[in-house]
């Protein structure tokens, strides 16, 4: 896997206690990918007593996790699950509907899969 491209990019927008977090997953994610972005996410969320998070996950080029990276992902969900209002998963793979259903077990808000990027972005922007 030395020559395969992989990574996790993170963008965070904050308005008061509302965060919109955009993730782009590329290739097969590793523990090091999470180690690079998790401190930034934790620092931003830790600055607010009760953050509200809306997330857009661009999984179009996502190819899975190494086992430790999957654990890292689950840990973030468990630690911050009650803070998520909406999670939109964007991509064109059959398993993404299943992932959205499973993801909803770990977060307080809604999780939906979209095959249209603009629809996903519009959905996470709706509501209060």
C-alpha cells in the first residue's frame, strides 16, 4: 500500500455552537490519517460546552479502513454521537445505505446517504 493514495481531509465551519464539518475520505484510511485530523476536531469541539454538529462525508473515493482506523472512526462516533444533528454520506456505492443505517445507531441525529452531492449539502443545511 506504499504507493496508494489515502487520506482524510477536514473542514470545519463554526457559527455560535453549530459546527458544519466536512470530511473527504480518499482510499483506504489508516490510523495515521485519523491521528492527523482528530486533534483538530477535538480541539474545536472541546471549546464549546454543548456543540451541535452537522457533517458532510464525501466517501466517493473511500475504499475502506485498516482495522485500527475503523476503531478510530467508531471512537469518534461514540465520543461525540450525542452532538451530531445530521450526517450526510455522499457516494455511489450500494453499501453506503447500509452504512447510514448502522451509523444512525451511534448518533443522536439523522444519518442519510445521498448519491447527489448538492442534495446532501442542502439537507445538512436545513433546519435550525
